[in-house]
């Protein structure tokens, strides 16, 4: 059995690695300085300018929302194709957010892309896809209470079908 990556994945790995080497790793000291300043100012959770800059660069290089499979919003990679990219991104604590591939937003986006109504997608998905986070800074629990599925899952068979569709 051949376990080598496809040409598409190899090219993405190379592009991602070049971006990491050129932009992400050199940004780590600046990130630490910005976080320390935010702590000193009383808000360690404030977004850092360096991560926002990395997001703009990643998006410009089409290294954005890589995790979304079979979607007009992402790279259309399977989990098998996405996994080696996660290995590269996982080498820096900045990378997942820089590429808009960080939890919990990725899981929220996957569910919203697949099951939300167009109105729900506009309200909740679009800001997440843009890397802006939740609208009005609403906590995830609030978003979950506001979101209802188009097709309710009421039987074990429906649950298996819904979960199989996410794989």
C-alpha cells in the first residue's frame, strides 16, 4: 500500500513550510512581547498585532481555512490530506490561529458550514471564516443556544449519518 502524500498535499506542505520559516517562526518573539505588554496592561487576551498581520499574509497566500473539507470556504482537503499540514502548523503556537485553523473556531465553522441556515451562516459563519471571531464577542455557549439544525437528529441512525458526513 502506498502511504505517500498526493502532489497537491506535497505542494501545500512546501508552501506552508516556507510561510512558517519566513513569517511565523520569526514572529514568535514579537508575539511574546505583545502578550507580556497586554498582561501588564491588564488584558492578556487582547488580540496581538503580529497575529493579525500573519493572518493577512496567510490569507493573501491562500493558506486560509485549510481545514474545511468539501466546502467552497476552505481548501477542500480530506482529513488525511489536512493531517500533514497540521503537523507543520503544530510546531508553533501561533500557526493555527494565523491560518484560521484553530480550535474551537474550526469545529464551529464545520458545523455551521454544513448544517446552518443561510441566515445563521451569515450571522455566525462569515465572521469566523474571515478570522474575526464571534459577532459582538458573544461566548460560544450563546452561539450554540442561538443555533438550531435544519434537520433535527432524533434517532441513533440519524446521528450516525450526521457524524459520518463530518468525517
